[in-house]
């Protein structure tokens, strides 16, 4: 079924690949990004060219996840142009690499804003539409680092991703009775095919950073990257993440899984998440709230969303 979809952070990486694959699958896809008339103007043209060459309905839209005003304007535009919105994909994110102590508190706050608060801004703009419709799907692009093997030097990013995952889990229960489904996509560490590591931020406190680079941890950064290469699966393909998202979107209502792992390196996240999700389900059943585990029908009582 043809659906209207918005993806945040779709100028590159998982977002761009997913936008392309969803459009090729026949959906109306809004690849959102900031500075569409500035630094991302070339990406806007690239997206237009892809849409024409592949004869798909792929559109770019100005959406800065750091601005509530920008987010609301984008969602409003999508609804005006289509009359509805079916799928929200939280993909926008940023990674940093370096010793945790060398990052300033302000840097951690900024990273939390991009990876976590951005999803709250988008939800506050989009969920009233989905709730009024009485149906929808929210897809969160998480990370195996939330509960998998976690090497050092990625602490701020890991902490932010853990925060987003916790938010996604709570939202899932709160949206179930509105017949809005939730799926959390859990990619592993892909060291190629995306710009995550290439564009990773670095610590602002260069004095602390130098101490780590000249002390007993002098080689640690290099050892961590070598370790990633050692554990990386030779056939790892970032396109598998995009294809997994297409599969989720195309599933019938009520059949979508709560969590999907795409981790060629098998860092253990699937095992730990399996336990955590089972504990959550058992608690809700014990609380007589089992219906919060997944939406059960395609209609809800007539209510006007605020």
C-alpha cells in the first residue's frame, strides 16, 4: 500500500539509502534535511535526479530537527500536500569519538539534542496527525551500542542512543491504544558505507585530549578502530538496513515486530534486547496492560487530537 513517509536526517547515510529504497518500493517519501538552499543544495539536486531517473515520488523538504518551528512547518507542509501522514522515521543523529572526559558538558548536551530531543520535536509535530487518523507507524533508528558490546571513546554517542531507545520504548506503550505501531531498528557498527565515523565529532577540550593521547591510552583510539575492523563482517552492507526498513513499512498492520537487528558483527545486542523486551512484556501483562504491547485494531474511538 502506498504510504506517505518522512525521514529525518536523510541527506546521507542510512537516511538517504532508506529514502531511495522506500521510494523505489512505491511510497511517497520526504527526505528531510536542513539547509536545503545552503550546504545541502547539491543533495537536493541529487535527490531530484534520482527521483526522475527512477520514476519515483521522492521529495526533499527543509526540516531542521533542532528547531521546533522548522519541524512543525515541514510536517504541516507534508499534510497539506497529501492530506495525511503515515510513517515517521527517526533517523537524524550524530556521532563523536574520543575520551569522554575531554568532551565538554555543552558538547554532550548538543549530542543529546540531536539524537534525542530531535525525536521529541518531530513527535510533537507529527503524532497529533497520526492520532487523529487513528493509525500510523513510528520507526526509530537505534544502535546496537544501547545494549551490545560497547568499546570506549564513544560514550557521549552511546549515552544519547540509550536515551533515545528508552524514549522509543515508552512511546510504544503510549501510542498502542491510538493504533500507532512502533518498530525500533537496531543497526550494528558499520565502519563503511556511511559517514558516521568519517564525520564524527571530536572533543573540544584539547588539553584533556592530549593527556589521553600521551598517557597509557596513547594508542587506544587506533586500537579501537582496528578492533572494529577485526570484528566487522566482510559482507556487511549498509543497504541491508534500508531494506529492513522497507520490509517493516510494507508489512500489514499488527504484524510488525517491535525490534529488528541488522548487525553483521553480532555484538550481543540482540540477546540482551531480547531479554529486556521480554521483561517489559511480562511486566505489562502482570499489570493487566498487555494491550499496550501492540495495537490491536485499525480504528479508534472518535477523538480529536490536540
